[in-house]
C-alpha cells in the first residue's frame, strides 16, 4: 500500500499549486501558485503575474478565482477549495471570503502580510458574512523553500 497515491488529498493538490509556483518563478514572479478544486476536480490553475501584467491585483489566488467563477458560472464558490503555496494576503483573503470559498489550504505562513491567521485572520473573522475553513502547513517545507530561495537569489543580484 506504500505506492498508493490519494488523488483527492491535500498533499496531491498542493503539489499542483507548487507546479504553478515554479511557473511564476520561471517568469521572475514571486513564486506563489494556486489551484481551485470543485468536487475533487481541479477547475482553475494560476500563478502570480503581478510583474508580467503590471497589475498589483494579479496574485495567483485572484486569477484562480476568476477562472473558477467562469467554470462554475457563478461568482459564488461555496463548494470549492483553494490550495495556495503561501498564506493569502488581505486582498486575496477578502476575495476568498467574498466568493464564499469553502476551504483555504495553504503551505507556508506569511508573517508580513498573512491574512489567514499569522498577521490577522480575515478568512475567519467573526464579523464577516462568511468564514472559510482553513488548513495550513501542507507541504510547508517545499512552499517555504521555494520562496526563500527566490528572495535569496534576488538579494544576491541573481
């Protein structure tokens, strides 16, 4: 049974988000990737494109939300889960609450701007009209390592 791969697991879907994050890195973008899952199927894949599109809102989560809304045919994504390599920022967390995302799964915390529990918790704020289920730390080391190496290379001038 050691060779069994659960195609519905958080680990599996985070691997898909990590693939997207590597695409961002390859485009000289901050390596964050996201996938949105509906009933066990990936319906959206995205990576950061802030520099490419010259758009401060072009975070992986925001692009994935737009794709998923198109697939579902509604702005409400209450039956969906998002897997993102880094804890969402306040902008993305606000959007995730607004679309009524069922669950947010992220890899590593973001102490400087995390809105999923580290700096603040917009995803579960009691005064907002929706609260997302949150799972953190999925494939943490890989997600954190990708970001750390990206910024280390940038500081070194690479």
